[in-house]
DNA sequence: GGGGGAAGGACCA
DNA sequence: TTCCTGGTCCTTCCCCC
C-alpha cells in the first residue's frame, strides 16, 4: 500500500544519497499550465542547490520530517487494522457514499474563468516591448506570476526571484502594480456580470459564473456561451482567459486548467461522463489537495487519482475525521458546490511584514506599531471592531509562532491594538525575528455613526422594571446587530441607566427583584481609558456582548446584556409581542389574528427559558458561595481566584448577534 | 464528554 | 544577499464546567 517495505526504504536511502534534490519536495514540483516541456529534474536540482544550507532550507527539512512522522504514524495505524475493523469501516464508508451520491445535483452549469498569467499579461499589454519575453511580476524575494515564456524555464509563481533568475538568466522582473490589475479585473467583472449577476469572484483573476439561466435564455450550449464569454473578455480587455464548464464549481475549476492558456474544456452534466473524467484525475489537480495531503494520501494509502479515493474509502474512514473523509469521498464522486453562496462575511483581517532579521527590541516594537497602525486603518475603513487579536511571529530560522488573546471589548484603534499586541510580543522576547503580523478576528461589524430610524428601542427589546432609574447624563448611543436589527439608546432608555462607583453605566433594576427573577442583566459602558474588567453580572450566566458606539466618546465602549431574561411572571401579551406583533425574543413577526401560532410560539420560548432557569437554579448555590466571599471579576482582587473568575467570565461571552441569530433559527 | 479558546498548519491566489 | 501576503478552514490540545 504505502512505501513502508524494507526494499522501498533502501531505494529511498540510495536516491537521497545520489540525487538529494529528488527528495526535496518544493511547491514548484507539481504540474502547472505552460510547464509541460520543462526539464523537471534540472529545475529541482537548481532549486535544491540554491536553497541548500540556508535557514529556509533547514526549516523545510524540519517540516518534511514532521510530515514523514505523520505518514509513519498513519502507516502504523493502518497496520493495526484487522479485517473485522476494516469491514465495519467499509460499511460506514458505503453508507457515506450513498448519502453523498444522494446530494448530487446535475441541474446547474458552472463556468470557471481564469485569466492567463494575469499580472504578467497586463504588464505586457501596457508595454508591448515585453511581448514574447520571459517575464515575471514580483521581486528577488518572491514572484507573483510568470509569463508562459518564463514558465518554459521552470519559473513560476511563489518562487523566489533569485532562483528564477538562475533558471532563466534573461528573466525580466517587473514590480507588481495592483492598481493596474484591479482596473483590468473590474473590466472582466463587468463581462461576468452580464452572464450571471451573482457571479463569485475569488480573486482578481478568477471567477465562477452560473451560466444555467443564460444557456436557457439564449438557447445556446454551454460550449457556445463559454466561447462567447472568452471573446467578450478579450474584446473588453485585450487579455485572454481559460474557461472550464462543469455541473459544479469544484469540477469547473479543474476543467479551466485543462486547456490553458486561451482555451476551454466542457464537462457535460452527465453522471457517466463525470465518473470517467474523475477516474484518472490526479488528486493534486483538485482544489483543497495540496503538497502535504497529496504526499500523505500517496504514501500511506497509495492514492493517486480521485477514483482511488473510493477504492480506499474504508481506510479513509479509519484514519481521518468524518469531515475530512466526507471531503475525500466527495472528490472521488466528483461532487462539488452547486449553490450560489450568500454574501460571505469577513472573518478576520490581518497585516504582516517581513524584514531583515533583528533582535533589537526597540526596532521590533516600532515595527509592531507600524503594523498596528495599518491594521487599525484597514479596520476603520471597513467599520470593523474585533475582540481576538493574534500576533504572528516568524523567527530568523523560519519557525512560525502565533500568540492570541481574546478581549472582553471590541477594539479597532491603533492604541488598543498596539497595547495588547505589545503584551503578547513582550512575553516572547528576546527573540530574533524576520516577520511580524497582527490579525484581528471575532468581529462585531458596527458602523459608527450609522443610525436607522426604524430601529427598536432598548426598552422595547428587553423588558425591565425601571422604577429606580437614575439619569446618567447625555449618552446617545445605538447598537447595531449583525442580523440587521438596531437598538437605539434613546434619551428614554438612557434614563433607565445609572452609574456605579466605577463610572460604569448600569441598567436600573431593583436588585432584590433582579435576583429573584433573574430578569435583566447589567449594562456596562466603559469610559475612555478604562480597562475592560469584565461585566459585573449578578448571575455569572451567559452574557452576550455587543460593541456600542457613543457619539463623541471612546470607540472602545462595551455594552453587555444578560440574555437570561426570565419572563415567567409577565403579562403574556406585553411580554412577548413588541408593537403587538414582533416577538421580543427572536424578532419573528406574527399578527394578533394568528392566535394559535402565537400561543405555540410563546410556549416554545417559555419552555426554553424554564429549562434554562431550572439549570440555573441547580447552580445557584455554588454561585452564591462564590459571591459570599465578595468576589469581583476585576483587578482589585488578587491571586488565583481573581484570575480564575476573570477567565470564567471571559469564556462565557458570546457575541450578541450570535445569540439573536440562534434564537431566530430556533424559531 | 462537550464547548470554546489557543496554537499550529494546510491550502489558495 | 534574497524564500511573500492575506485570507479561510481544519485539527489538536487543553481548560473548564
């Protein structure tokens, strides 16, 4: 099955001694369009010779050793599989294959368009003197892309420029100009738009276009539409592209690579044709299978083609997680996504910089400040606030480390980012670094200043007894929920707030009643410069947290609302239905005439809340004993207890939009 | 044992 | 002399409940 026999190992040893470059697996060794006639061994040897002995090379060797270890572990796991175990895994795999097959959708026609050597082609278009010459866009450190003339020498994207120069001494290196590429990309997108208004652009030079409707509308075959689209792109931009057409996006992408450059390949929406196509397709051609996965699957299970995935399905089930097995078997069946995804929300934003290795701490902190500033600017441009900050470090020996911290406030200012990043960096020093990066994730996408006149008021949103309210000044704030809802902290609402001794804004609520019914949580607004200590909620229960922007105030204020609102003693009508028809818990709309539905709806929420209250009461004894020692989740309390309490509180924070989305789903 | 955060890594363009 | 950047997703480990 794998390469675990003694004979194989001896052969590997001999090869490593005589031709060491053959076992140096770079990313440049897989087949790529325009590189058919390349002397691969020569390229591999030059890359090996130029890399040998460098810190980069040593790190690559370390990584390869890890992969080798992983392969050996998997091989050992395989060896332990009895026939009986294998047979039961085969049963599971067969069931999984049947389930996957049932999802096959042959009703859609997807087209994947890929611009040919895009950046290099744009440069040539703007400077005809470059036409026909070996050209690469990038620097001596790294290439973004290479023209087809350069590829004949083994030069390709993701290769360092100095190696490329050795492979092709006449190589012309052009620095990238993303403004130009964006301009031409926009032109191509206008063409895609004509074929599918919801086309999916995956980068400046690639897009997926659902041509199902246009084929029907124009009574044209997918092949005709593909030709027409390519011509339109050429007319608009003067650039060529290659196109693949298939029943799903995964296959369409594979197909667009087949007749590159300036070609197209059509895979018909036919089960038999797909299986024939898949049967000999190398797994590396499929998106999601990279150098490591290819290596592991080949050496452990002898899998080379997509069809092999099905042959080895029992082993895949035995060795990999359900999710991963699902992915591998989908590839074996030629399945892929056929739906048009909803607009993807950004999950993270980052900024990183490579520099000459240094261990000078003041220099490192200065670079960190620059990175924090860039990230902060980028976040502010998109109105993003995040609460998880990750520091990425690459040591001078190319070892990559990440250190993350999750905050209780949503931040985006340079000062806040730098403050937390510096703490993370300080803990790692002294260290010689060649790269630093900062990534912000766990977003709350508040748009400061955004105000929706239709927004709900906080009072109408959370039911409270505000009888003991104390005015706290002129806060004018609004909350923006990711699901579109907005809560206005109008003057009316703000009158329900009071300040505690730490200048934190609290929603008024009689303490005793609050403890009894566990009604409304504390709302806390951090004033500028205040540290985030966590929220002093009386229940220690789940506290959804939203970022809140205050006019003319700090942008790192925080508002937390306890979702553990018990509503058992309230009048049902005012309790559940805001403005007489909007569910106060999940936002579902049901007019009064839908009496039965409304009853069922409120019964459902009541059941959920009773369940929560029951589990809460079971824990209350424990919580009260914690409170009795006067525990406060802030820095005033020293020792392990304080740290533990703080951590506990932190771990329970969830974004408020997640809570509402869930509620909505529950409905 | 499950959930969630941290850390690391694979992969893509 | 020189081996990127910015993003997503997945897995594993560990802590806490």
